[in-house]
């Protein structure tokens, strides 16, 4: 029990260090605060003027997709931050301290939850400005936001492992873009999955980004009237399917990331 307590305390210290870094590296505010605003405005006014959603507002349909996409992309902050610390030798300094070996990775993923909360707040405010509304009450809205943050937290563990595996933050960004971009766009984030060609539709229906988007739309009450019921099980049970993915990802990548942190070569 004491070991767990010390590990949590060390993780909180590392998380605090990563949050304070925003003050010292103002460029992080661009990705945390400015980028979400740009995404919402760009997609709302560009796609919003060219795509119609029968029985509903495209902007309301869109916002959950923007939430899911932006939070998925934000996982790269975790990997890039750890890769930068490895590159600069900061990880070696942490290893020399009498602290839990898992604290650095847990602190990094924990601090990114704070970044994601800030990002969600900014996107929500911008969404309200462009016409997005919550129709199912505060309780279900909190569940929707919580599920989005939980999914983003799971994705951060994947990127934590990648960040400890590659030599530089630039490699993390490039590698993650090649995976996260298709995951975010071959989904129901910006258009209904049934509008996609059959091979892409099947991929989108089983894509966890689609399920977290669908679940948040249901929690927010943003499913347009007259929308056909989904035929694929993941979109019929999106919250359950998302939680299953979260559990699988954390169960696999949390131990891998911690082990990689312990075994990663020191900076020469």
C-alpha cells in the first residue's frame, strides 16, 4: 500500500511539472487552446455550408466528431513530451532520483488529462457560439464528456509507449499522424457512416473513434430525428464498445510503456 501511495505522490509531482510547463513554453497554448477553436470554426463553417443532415443540424452533428478527433490527436502531446524528455536527458535525471519508476509515465498521461479538459472547455464554448446545444440534460452531458476524456486517456498510453520508443518528438508526430488521421476521418466524425462506400463503412462502424463519437452524440442529444438505426453492434452499443476498447488499450499499453521506460537506453 505504501508503494502505491508513493507512486501516486510521485506521479502527481510529475504531472504538476508538465502542467507548469505551459507557462514556460507558451507554444503549448496553441495546441491546447487555439487549435480546438480553429477546428470547430473551420469545420462548422466550411462543412456546415455544404453538408445537410436530414432531420437535424449539421453543426450539432459535427461537434461530437470534432471533440473525438481533437482529443485523439492530442494524444500525440504525450508521446512528443516523453520523446523530448528522452532526447534532452531529462528521463535519465528522473531515473537517478529516489522515485517510483512508473511515476514519470503516469504523471505524463495524467497531466494530459488536464490539457484535454481545457481543450474540451474551449471547444464546447466555441461550439455553443456556432450553434451546438446539449439536449439531454447536464447529467448525460457529463457522461459524454467523461467518456471522451477516458478514450483520450487510453490513447495517450499508446502514444506514451511510442514516445519512449522513437528518437525524437518529430518522429512521434509523423508516425502518429499516419495512424490517427485515417482513424479520425474514416469514421462517423464528419459524415454519417452509412454515407461511406461499403469497405470504408465497415471500417468506420468498428472504428473506436466512431463509437466514442456516437456515444457522445447520444449523451448530448445530438442524434438527428429520423436518423436510421445503426446495424453494426459497436454503433448500437457505442458506450460499451468504447469502454471495452479503453480497457484493452490501457491493459496492453500501460505495462508496455512502464516497461519501456525502465529499459529505454540512457542518453549518451
